[in-house]
C-alpha cells in the first residue's frame, strides 16, 4: 500500500523546517508499504491538486498531522481526500486534545476515519496494518495490556535514514537562485534544516503549553549513542551534498564566583568545541556572544563579528554572532594557545562511535599532534 503523510501549511506563514513526525513515522512503517511525504509549507497544493495526486499515485491511506493553527486547512484537505474514497488518519497535538471534533462527535461534521492519540510511535505500525486490511478503527491510543497510557521509551529510537531520504522539497533556496548559482558557481544552491529530538517531556507544565500534558512531566531521553549516530548520519549527508559543517562552541552558562577563583575556566569550557572542530573537520567555527566577550573570542579564536549585537526575545543581554574559517586560522590558534591542541586519540575517544573507524577521511593531523594533553595512539 502507498501511504501519503501530509503536513498542511497554515496559509499565513511559511514554516522553514520540515516536521519530524513524518520522517519518524516513515521510519516506523512496515517495510512492505511505500511512504510519500509532502509538507504544504514546502510544496503548496490546493485541495484539488492534492486529491489528484493521491488518485494518480493510487495512495491507500493519507495521514495528516497538524497543530491547532493549521487544523482548518487539515480538515478541509481530509474532507476532500475522504470524498474521493481514500481513508484519512490524523494525529498530533490538536486532535489528541479534540478527538471528538475530528471524528464528528461534537456536533460538527466528521473529518477523519481514524485518530491517533498522543505519541504514535507504537500505534502507527498497527494503524498501517489495519488500513491495509480495510479495518481501520476510530481511535488508536498508546496503552499497555491493562489499558493504561503508555509512553514510548525512546530507547531504542528508530534510525531515520537522513543520508538517503529525498529532501529536495525542503530546499529553502528558491529554484531560480539555485539555477543561477549552479550555473555560475560559488554561491549556495541548496540549504535545508533538519529537526532532531534528544528527548520528550517537560516537568514545568506552563499553562499555555501542551508539552507536559502531551509528552508527560518527566523527560525521556534517547541514548547518547543514538543521538550522536544521528548527527553523524546528518554529517554524512552534508558531506554528500557538499554542505558545510558549522560548530558553535559558545558557552552560555558561567558561574561568576567560580570564574573569579579559576580564571582558566572560560578557556577550558570553550576547548571542547574547538576539539570538536578538529574531529569533525569544521569549515566554520561560530560563537554567539555578548559584546563584552567579543574581545575574548577575537583573541583566542581569531573570530570576526558578523554583525552588531542585538537583544533577542528572552535574553537579558544583547548577543552578536562571530565566526572564523577554522582551517585557515587553526594553526595560528594552536601557536598562541597550545592547550587548544588535541591528539587524534583524544578526539576519537571524545567523538568517535564504535564501528566508525574510517568515517573522517578529512581528519587532519597537525604538526602539534604529539604535544597534545593526551597520548597519541
Ligand atoms: C520544533 C517545534 C517548532 C519549530 C519547527 C516546527 C517543525 N517543523 O518541526 C518551530 C520553531 C518553527 C515551531 C513553530 C511553531 N510552533 Co512549534 N513546536 C516544536 C516542538 C518543540 C517540537 C515538535 C516535534 O518535532 N516534536 C517531536 C515529534 C516526534 O512529536 P509530534 O510532532 O507531536 O509527533 C508525534 C505525535 O504527535 C504523533 N503525530 C504527529 N502528527 C501525526 C500525524 C499522524 C498521521 C499520526 C498517525 C501521528 C502523528 O506521532 C508523532 C510520534 O509520536 C513542539 C513541542 C514538542 N515538544 O513536540 C512545538 C509545538 C508543536 N509548536 C506549537 C506551536 C503553537 C507553534 C507555533 C504556532 C508558534 C507560534 N505562535 O508561532 C509555530 C507554528 C509554525 C508553523 N508555521 O507551522 C505547539 C502546538 C500546539 C497545538 N495545540 O497545536 C507545540 C506542541 C508546542 C506548544 N507550545 O504546545 N515549532
Ligand atoms: S513552555 Fe512548555 S516545554 Fe517550555 S518549559 Fe513550559 S511546559 Fe515546558
């Protein structure tokens, strides 16, 4: 069976980032089914165009995920798809809160065949199998054998094949610009952002937010290994697409009392990011810093400001972005601050995962290697 996972646009703003749920559910779909992803923000389609697409592709199930602000559009699309005889299942924060609205049980029309309540990681394969047999149930809830609500543990976490997934529709560079930069070289012709999660849940329960109610009041984490492996997969994709690797070693947290007692602390906290630049062979090192810290980043990392510091919502001090071309300045930094050196051994111990021996062909061994704080192996 072919499945379309569709994320509607809200018709007002254009979301710059694809939604994670569709990539996640695609990875959790039993392999005998084919999954097509369409994000209305990236690929705008009206209801008729979408219905035509679904018919042409002989899609057997349409899954729609929506936040409250795009629910009207989501229901409209669902109505059009169902009118063409194709079943629709909806999930996400809005229908979890208002399943009766989607199922037409609160006085309004019915918009969906089935609703997936809450986190669908474990219910999705069942939904797909039921749809393939033509036996969709109205509601799917993540519950244990005793019928009690059950949250997925996130350990293990599915592998999203970022290295092979088709991301063309999410390219943020307009087509005519891509064509020009491809023809005349140098400029950026392809740019997209990828969402990643490291955990779910929040203990704070702010009144206006659905996260605690939806994901629970304690945080469930993925394993460090699975997060790092996903980052490395993204890195491989970036390398394949000739993308740039950008590392930001900014330290946001500092204890003024401790900083007075240990003046070397700021240097130690930024070193890890610099070692990461070495291991991942970064193109650019970034730092988003307060105006009074600019001199430090200029002195230590030879970074240059990219603009004037600004006050951003939620911050109490203005910050400004600084950057340096890592490979160009690396050796000068090592000369002036030898403790920023690291050995291949230290870098591997910090960042390399098991079975990844040859993942970094561009790893550079500098003349300073031997003088590092950890032994060479
Ligand atoms: C990252 C994020 C953003 C990012 C990027 C959005 C993106 N493309 O991913 C940005 C910053 C752009 C953003 C913007 C907004 N966001 Co936002 N965002 C999030 C955040 C933090 C993570 C989303 C995520 O990936 N979660 C992890 C995935 C795995 O969970 P999930 O999406 O819920 O999917 C699971 C289930 O819901 C279900 N599911 C979801 N869809 C479907 C579909 C089907 C068919 C099925 C079967 C199952 C299913 O299965 C998935 C796996 O379990 C959430 C909060 C949160 N922690 O979820 C808020 C959240 C989604 N955002 C929210 C809001 C309000 C907004 C804004 C409207 C804020 C604003 N006022 O501008 C804008 C809207 C932007 C737009 N144009 O659409 C609300 C939505 C609440 C609601 N009632 O709908 C949330 C829940 C946070 C909150 N405050 O409550 N957001
Ligand atoms: S806004 Fe939501 S996610 Fe953020 S702290 Fe409050 S409850 Fe937690």
